[in-house]
C-alpha cells in the first residue's frame, strides 16, 4: 500500500496482466479493465548489446515493443509497451529499468 492505494512492485518479478490479482481482491479495488501498468521500459548504458549480441529482452517482450538493432541498444516503442516488466526480469545484467509513462 502506498498513500492508501495498492501498488505493484516489479523490482523482483514482472506482471503478466493475467488478472489473477483482480480475481482474488476482496474489495474489487482492482476490478478495472486497464491493461497498462503506467510504466515504460528504458535501456541503461550498461546494455551489452552495444558490445556483443544479447536479445533476451526482445525475445521475452509479450507486445513486441522492442526493436532489435545490431551493436546498439534496442529501441522501445512506448505505444506498444505496457510496462509489464518482463524484459526487465529477463535482462540478466539489470540494464532495463522502469519509469512512469510520460
């Protein structure tokens, strides 16, 4: 809870937008139809794809929001990204971070 509202902490895992939390919420506080977490993935300078090949984040993105570029950081289509954090979970270097959608 944060400021009286439930919050989603994606530091250690991701959200599959499965709706399971909605089905178990006893107060219907999570009963909306929103399928966007409000966060967007960003790529840090520590992404190794600029120096070698790695595609773990692009392979795991359920909305195909990452565009793969050889020897560069992937580009993120913020219109397709739902902020689920799957790419963050699959980046073994921790080069992906989530920020509020702007």
